[in-house]
C-alpha cells in the first residue's frame, strides 16, 4: 500500500478561513486515497466546522491546534516576531519537523514568505525564494516567476529563477528541455535595463534552454514554458491579466443578456462559453509554489473558493511527489560545479 502524503493546511489564513479550507480538504479526501491532511488552527473553531459539515472523526483528517492567526494586512516582521503560534507558523513548522511534507496557506503572502524562509531556510546556492505558478496559454500553460516575493532582483537572482522554473517544468510536465524566456519591453538585445541585459547573458550561458527576451503579449502565446521576471513586474503582469479576464467575462455576459435575441444566441453558444470559461478560470491555476526553500510551501489566492483551494492542495501533492526542492538542489549543484570548472 502506498504511503500517504501528509499536507498541513493553514485553516485560519485567507479571506474566508475555515469555511473554505475545510470543505476543500473534504473534497480532496473524497477524491484521493493517497493524501492525509492536517488542519492547523483554533481547535474549537475547527471542531465546530467539522461537526457542522458532518465530517467529525473523518479518517486521514487531523486537527493541530494553533492559538493565533496572521491577519491579511499584518506586517511580515510583526507576524514573524509575535505570531509564533499562528496557524501559518505551526503549519510550516510541521514541514520542518517532518510531520508534513508540504504546507498550503491562503494567508498573507509577505508573512508566508518571510516565515517559510526563516523556518525552512533556502536551498544551498539560492539567494532568494520566488513565487511561481502556472498560467494558461494558447497551447497549454507556462510557468511564471517571480510573482511578488522579490521586487528588486539582481541578474543572478533572475538566473536562479530561470533554473528553478525550468526544474519545476521538467518535474511536473515531463518537459526535458523547457523553453525559458526573459520578460522585457522588447525582443531586441538593446532593449531593457542593465539588470535584464546582464541576466540575459547568464541565462544564455548554456545551462538552460534560453530562447531570449519575450514581451508581455508572448506570455500567453505558448512561446515559452517558463517566463522569468522580477517580482515587481511579475505581480503587476499577473494582476493585470486577472483584470483583463474579468473584463472579458463582464463584456461577454453583458452582450449576451442585452435583449431577447442575444439571450437566445447565448443559449445556443452555451457549450462554447462554458468551455471558454473553464479554460481561463483562474481557480484551475490556483496554487503558487514558493521555490527555493528546503521544503514545499504552496500559496493559495487569499480569496480562493473551495474549488480553488482544493486545487492548491493538489499542486502541493504534485510538487512533493516530484521532489521539486531536491531536484532544484541537484541541478544547482551541477551548475555551480560547471561554473567553477570554466
């Protein structure tokens, strides 16, 4: 019998807390028999929620009490110093202690990154962890990093992001030679600031399948398997994309409900509309990996619903099963050895 993966869930994090995390946990357990879940949070609250859902005493679902929680607008430094028994901190501690193989949280991004980095530490040779998630493209999906952890990155940091993203794409997608593109304001070599130009030199040194600069409209074209950028650019690009998706959905709904004729047309087009909505549904892509840590931590969107948070748990399971942190460590060691030999 295959040993179950154990994943710790920060139940008190995010905009909705237990009312989303617990149903998401139950959903995952109903669909998979290879996962055990640890619900981390206020014990009384969790027991009441489980009882209300009829899931008290559910097999492979345990509660770990935590007396504090981190607010969504709390300063990372404050959370790190004064919230040592927060559901977020306890869940990450469980990964360090080996009681869980991964942690999933919808909580405060800055606090999650700061706490994870402090507790788990970074892998040897990694200066800064990065937030990475998959985004839909015309041909499938691409991995993009960093999405907000590092707003000021050096060329070496961008190279490390490219390496980590490449390892993730290989591990999860089975892509032996993922195409890595560096997000820039143009494809020409003369475009961009000095940091981006220097990073391009490092990325093109032969360790990765680097295809050069890409522009913003290439992110969703399917041109690359990994998109590299600093966290400032990446976060803006991601939030802009979410806004565009909402605007498109708004316009489609408005036009199809304009009058009786357009409503009839909408009924005929319903299968196509549903397929389109599924393709761009951000809930399907929820669950960003904090790459570069000595352990697996997954960040869910703060406003995630049950389906979205369940997907974040699924992402955690994939990253653990593919042993992504160890793969990054091995790949980086090989690169460092080659660099020293040159």
